[in-house]
C-alpha cells in the first residue's frame, strides 16, 4: 500500500482457502488489528462461515470485518454482481494446492524426514479441481473483468513451477506483475501480485542479495522425421513405451508442458531386452505357423500380445536371459505402489518449424539427474 501511496481507509478482499476466508478468518483479523484495514472475507462452507463470524464478534471487530457467503462457483465475480459494489485496494488468496486426495498424499516423498509442523488443513481447504495452477488462473481470468474494482490482485503460490507458469500467462497478456518469496524454517512459498493500474511495481521489493542456485534444465532438439506426420505424438509414444506417466500441465498453440514420472527404470539394457524379444518372437512365429495354421494377420496379433506380456515381465521382474529364471521384486504389492517415482520432472516442448525444442527440469527422484539424462539419451536414440 505504501508503494502505491495508499493510506486509510484501505479495503481488502480475502478469498482465503477454497473460495473462502476460512474457519478462523485469521488474515482479516490480523489486517484489522494490526493495520486498521477494512476487510471482506468470502466463504463457501456454511460451518466455516459460522466460526469466522463468531471469531470476529468475540474480538469486537464487526466494524472492520464482514464475512459473506459465496453461493456461486466464481472466485471474485460474486462480489461485483451489483453495479454499485465496493471497490477494494487489494485482494489476497491462499489457494488449495492439490487436484485430488491421491495427489495430496503422494506430494511428500517417504524418503523425506517427518515434517516439523503439524498437518492441519482439511480436504476442502487443500483440494480443488485442477489444483493450485488452475485455481490461480481462474483468479487471473476473472481479474480481467474487474480490473478497476480491485487495484492490486495478489495470491500466494505453493509450487514454484506453478509460479513460472502464471508469470508466463501474465506476460502473454501484457499484465504488470511482481513476485516475492516467503521463507520460514524449511518452508518456502511465493507471492504473486498483478495490476491493471499505472503503478510502478519495482518499488515494492528490492532484489535479493544472494540468488539461489538454479536447477539448470536439460535442453535438446529433435529434428523433423520424414515418415512422421506428428512429431509431438511420436514423442508421446516414446514416453508410453517407457511407461513414463505424463500429465498435461499447460497446452498452448505451439507449446506443451508435461509433468513426467518414471516409476521404474525401463530405459536401461535395451539391447538385451530386444534380443530376448526377438528370440521369443521367432519361436512364437514357428509355433503358430506349424500348429495353428492361422492367417498372417492373426499371427502378428498373437506375437504382439506375447511380446507385450514379456516386456511387462521384464520390467516388473529381474530376468536372467541365459538361465531363464525370474526373481520377484515384490511379494505383496507392485513396485509402483511401494516406491515413489525414481525420476520426476517437468518437460517443456516447443514445436517450431516442425522441430521439437525440449527442456526437461529435474524435480526429484532416487535415480537423480543422471536418470533424467538417460531418458533423454533413450529418446534421442529412438528418434527415427
């Protein structure tokens, strides 16, 4: 507020926690007590609304804080249905981080030590459709419709990758923005602010003296293939062959961003696997031709089925091709259920002039960045 020369009275809008100000209305309470700001909190959960109202009343802050129930699916629009609606100096938000309950439980690697702080968030406070990224994008889209109703839009961001994507969105629309970083103990979060007003955001935060070490992504290019009409699909097929889970994070005109996870090493010892597959395919061909005497197309389907079964066996078990014995790596559960991803990264694909320019950023995984380098080499070797 000082940077934009705003003084009392200051009105703020809190859309804290899944379209709501939360059960305790903590940020409006702090804003009112510390700064004497007037706050409006939006809440969708009726029980949280009651608790928030009680806390405000018990602190005798009814003249500073108002809590409203948001009965719509919008984030901001509900506040501005009336033409004579209130204008706010800022809005703030602590968005839900996760897409579903599975993503919530898998967000912390079992290899990491126990957290120092308690886990207190309820599911409706932590989970939303599309996760944090889509939630923040919804705020940005609605902000375009109410650019003069709120002078500065702000939100906290829990995942650094999401911050990068949101900045790209703001840049694409020519919207002025600034960021900051919140560090407390082992926890780091990021703040993002944007405006449609003529404010100089450079006055808000001074550059950090020590810049953190950057995680340099692996960059490479894949040329156009003469016999391939869709290079992007070819790349996806290679990821599927490697059984690498890939989820679309962002899809633009010529850019695709994938969240990739490899649950097991499927890219090593490929020559040995091909020799086994070739040997089995030959035996199966003879068996089907001599004994069954079925048409060639059915022979191919039979071989393809057996090849897929063997490929799955090679991946799920440790096989000695000379002895023909297998050693189960799991007695009760699959490897995927027992262990986290051995390689987890973000793949950015830019399709320019039919050439795929790719950047892969390593996030975590027991195989380390070396595992990511091996995946890149596998993709290069099979790009033909």
